[in-house]
């Protein structure tokens, strides 16, 4: 519990990974323009050394409870309906169990209950918190900061830059989206649509940005807003078919959305991929293999994200990294994505 | 927090429900032979009066955390894969939220982690615990008793009778099973099989007992053991077709199991219900409506069970019912079941 070993530095990570300090900084801060192979090497070095970016883990409470709260900023109905959360929790659960820490999942009916979550976190019942699925206008980050518990976020937080000590784990949403859209363009598609996720979440914004990186001059009617759910994907696909009947490809913000879009395309008599090619995001199994046709998608390692969140938090706690002087930059570990080709595109 | 209002008595419940004291006692203790309409009336009176059977809620801790732990005695993978738990948690979550209590779900990788759950419960982080899916040889009840937190169990605990203060909420598993098997017999079926649940759980044992109540002289080869999962249902159905090819009906211990059995029957070219009639248990939606053919099943109100567990616990806490002198009988509220007819039987 005391700080005996020196805390690994950015320089140590750079040396271990065999890359420059600037490259480590770029990877750790989620920036673009680093090759996948280097990202992977940096990530390994971060893990092996137990590097915690930016003094993020906060001062130790005097007593450890060996319990970590997990807060999913969604109603419990959503938590149980979307397999994304189950996968992330699986990674977290494995890692916490391996360190004999209790996973304490704080469920709510909705955002109105987040103040109560803040009270529980402030009550000294857990050593730290893992928080994911934050929405832009959610009061949770403020409440968590007031509660004073060390926290690692899942996904890049979207609030503006006046908060300190923000550590997060994310996937390369923007790069993955670019890969998806480039793949569709490479198939000769020219009317490539995008069905967005919930745009009050950075993952959805980043995927939209990745789409725009490639489709800078795209017809704006090719973008339809949805919310990461199958029903949202259905609605958006109907809209798209209505206003752009010549659409020949769709990049959907996640696999659940893509599954809804596929249903609507089938009902409308459009063949996939012949008439309309479809790419999803997540590589959620078994869903992505069981859609008709099986889904080409951007794979992110959701379970690993959960595991890494837990690992960063526990290491920060073990080290008792002080909170003071942490500066106000946020820092994250960004995991690479991979395009997985199946029949839909 | 103090005990100002007199605690409602069994007599008060009997008066309110317009039934005899013996009837209330039978309902509350899960006994048989009470008509559904009376069970329902007693249940209403229990709720309206806030009757807590048998001094079960324990002594108040000095400080309330407004937080209730929920422990599902299954690995987290199972908790997220089986919709039964999501439904029960939904009922619990709604009730706790309505009382501004935080739902604290303690997830584990498996039974080896239950000692840690016991430590968390003993650590003074929650006011009480709701525990379900207990297995016969699980150390949890012992750990919970040592932790000293007021607890309500989901499902009749199966351990032998030396423990005090056991309050539980259950469905009428045995009565529901009898209804299912009688329905199959009423269709003229004579070779009625049973695919059991996990027999280290009382719900599975009670449903098997209900089957035996009706099929006292049944060929023992008509009973195949499974574990409440679709894969278990598939295996058991294959066994049954192998050793009793003349089977003409199946009562499956839950809908998930029934869905597995239906798949195997279809593969084997048996028509449902013409060749083999199938009845499930739970009325899990949308599953029970989406099987091929849609499933005749025994409905239990899983969400209501969760809600009632939470309500009993919170009322016990508000009342601060003393633990002393509680005697050693267990007491439960047993909810009625209903047969729901669809196409499979």
C-alpha cells in the first residue's frame, strides 16, 4: 500500500516500447497518426510497466475495502439488453476477481438516480470506480469528482477541459470508422450512408468524424441519426431509403444498429451486399455471425477494454499515486480496432 | 427508524383478507391446498399491511446506508445470459429506486468468490441483502448469517432447518408443475416426460415433485436431468428420444430448457404438438412467444417476485423488527402461477 517502487515514467514506457517519447504521448493521449503496430507495442509496455498516465489515480483512502464500484450510465434495462455492457463487465469482473476485489455494480433506473450513486461513492464503500457509457450532459463526472474516489472511465469523456485527473480507456473509434468507410469505397460504392450512434456520446461522435474524414463531400442526407439500438437502426434505415433511394452502402455505428438496418433492407427487397453493402462496429458475437448475411464489422476488444480499465485503477490504488499536481490534461489508453470481413460488405 | 407503529400480526392479515388464520399461515408458509383466489387475497393483505412473516427482518444497524446488496449465486456470465435474472433485478431495481435506495449488485466469477461477498456484506456497506439462485451446497447462507445483515431470499432455501429468521419469496413451483402435467394428461398424452432443472436448487426439486404428484407411476426413464439452460434442454431431449422413443409429451423445468428441447424435436422430425406436446415454465417473454411453435408454459411473475423481495426487506428495515426470539421456522410468501396456453401443447 505504500509507495515503495518508483512510478514508471513516460520515458520508461518509450524505452520499453522502442519508440519516441512523442509517440507514447500520442498513443496515450488518444491522438491519431500512429501505426497500429506501434500502438500495440506502446500498449504492451504500458501494461507491463504498470504505467498510469498523468498521476490519475488519486490519494489512497486510509482503509482499503477491496471493492470497486462499476457505474454504467444507462438504465438497468439497457444494461441487460445490450451485450456490450455484459462484455465490458466480463473483462472487469475477471480482472477484479483475479485481484480478490469485489465488483460492486451500481444499477439505476435512469439519470435521475445518479445523485444517489454519487452519495454511495462518497460514502466510503469502495476504493475506486469504473464508469462507462457517459452522456454529455450527465451530472456523474461532477458527482464523482466531489465524491473524491479514484476513477477510470470507459470511453473518452466528452466534457470540456476543466477537470483534472481524467484517465480513460477507449477504442480507436475514429480510425475504425475510417477503415469501415474506406472498405466500402474500395468496393466501388459511391452513395455510402452512415447511421450514427447516440451523438451525446463521444464514441458516436468519433465514428461520425471518421466517416466524414473519408466522405468529406458526402451528401448530408446520407447521415441518419440513431442511438445504438436495433430499433434505432430500423428507423434510420427507413429514413435513408426514403430520402436517398440510390444508397448503395451503409456504415452503421454499431452491430445492433446494423442488425436493424439489415432487417429493413430485407423487407424493402434490397439484396445485401449486392444492392447495399453494410458494415457494423463492435464485432459483437454471436450477433455479427448470425445476422443475414453475416456482418462485416469493425472489431473492438470490449472485454479487454474492461480488463484494462480495472487494471489501471487497481495499479493506481496500489501505488497511491498522489492527486496533487496532476495538471489538467486528460490521458487515455486507446486500443486499436480491426476490420473483420464477412458477407455483408 | 424507530418502532412506533405496532407490527401487523397474522391475525390482522387474516381479518383483512377475510380468511382464517390457518389459511394465512398456509399461504405464508408456502403450503398447499389453498385456492388461487384466496392466495391472491392473502398476498394483497400481506402487502397492504406490510406484514413481515415471523420476525424475520433483523436488528437495525445504527446507521442506514440506503443501499441494498443483491447477490445472485451464479457466475456473472450466467447472470447476463439468463433473462430470469434481468427480470428479477428489474423488479428489485424499481422497488429500491422508488424508496431511494441504491441497488448494489455484487457480481462474482463463481462460488469460490462467495467468501469475498460475505466480507463485503459484513463490512457495513449495505443495510440488507437480497439473495437468489442459491444452490444446496453453497456457503453463502452461512456467510450471510455471520455477516449479520437482514436478508430476504428469492426462492425457498434448501438447507436443513437449523437456521433462524429465514424470509423468502417464491413461486408455487410444485403447484405450477402439477398444472402443467395435468394439462398434458388432459390432452390424452400418456408418455409424459420431465426435463428437470438444476436439482441442487429447490425450484427444480419442487417442479419435479409436482410432476411426480401427477405421474406417481411414471416410467423413471421419462425423467431426464438438465440445468435450466437451452443446451441442457437439448442434451436431455436427445437422451429422452433415445431411451423412450414413444414419448408423446414433455414438461420442461423452464422455458430456456423447453426451447432447447423444441430444437431437438424439430431436428428429429417430431411435430409439436401433434407428435410431442411441450410445456415450459416461467413464461419468459419474448422467448415463449417466439419459439417454434409458441410455447405453452406456466407463468410466474418474476419481476413481481423481485419487487416483493425488496419490499419485504425495506419494510423490515423500517420497522427494525428485532432478531431475538424469532424462533427457527422459516417463512415465505409464495406467489401463485398460471398456465398460459399457446401452440406447443
